[in-house]
C-alpha cells in the first residue's frame, strides 16, 4: 500500500521536527516546510530521501507555500494531511509595553501564515478527503490579561472549528492540537518539567490514525508539572 503524505509547516525544529520523525516512524511520507534550509535538509537526510522532502520557504509568503504544496503533491502523488504548525510568540507581552511591529510580525506568521497554508493546500486536501491539523494553544482557550499572542491562538481555534464544519461536507477532517507550555526553542530558557515536542507529535499522529468515521476535532494537552 502506498504511504500517505503529511505536509508540515514549521518543520525545522521543535514540534514540527518531532512530528516529522513520529509520522515517518508511523509510515507516513513527510514534506518539510520551513525557512531554515540547513535544518530541513538535515532532518530530511535523517528520515531518508524515500520518505522525506525538504521544502525551504517562508510561511508568510503565499507564493512560497503554494509552490511547496504543489511540489510535494507531485513528488508524493498527492497530499493526505497538512499540519499547519508554524508559529511564533512575543518578547514583550501585554498591550502597554508591547511592540506593535512585533505584533505585526507575529500576526503575519500565526494568522496570515495559517491562512496561506490552508488556502494553498485546500484543493489537495479536498482531492484526498484529507486531514488538516492546526497547532493551537492552551492560550487560545482561556483569557490572559492583555495577551496578544493568546488572541492570535483564539483565531486558530475559531478557524479550526469553521474548517471542521466546511471539511465534513466533502469528507475531510480538521483537528486543533492545544498544548500548554512546551519545551521548545520558542523559549529562551529550557523548560524540562513541561511538555516535550514528542508529546505533541504523539497527539498529531494519534489524530491522523483515527478511523475515517471518527472526527477528532480537538486535543487539549497540558503538562502535569
């Protein structure tokens, strides 16, 4: 049986890289999209050229993500799932001390990058009756004083619900993964007592492996520590 293909944004490190490894171990081909060409190439070499394709590009550029989706679909004869994982945070939280230019940069990734990914992948997912997975956050499920980052993740959760309603009409599915704090390069200091990228990756693979009759719309994952 031909392996299914998962397209991953933000694939060069953290949750994206861990998910690429976990999905490949579960038998998926993985198309790896991120800006860091060297890290993507190393990850693709680690997984193996028969099952991984490095696709350097910028998620904030619709042309980049569209070209990458097209190349992946051609290379692997289709795309069965997309993990829209790319995201970023802020150095200074809150409104009063927050940097408007930093907000703009974050929104370009967390909101527009997500929209560009879904727009670029829509036809391929519809053709395969595929699965869309989005990286949300615990911050997108509760109110945090003045959190602009949290608001960007509320957008992700809202769009995930809307996509679930659309995709069910043509046999597709959408799942949002909402982790609490994860020990990734997202933070300047290591947080070993929090979730690890492999924990989130396992949730992504769990969602992908659900039988087609099961529409798993959200996984809310919190650290015990």
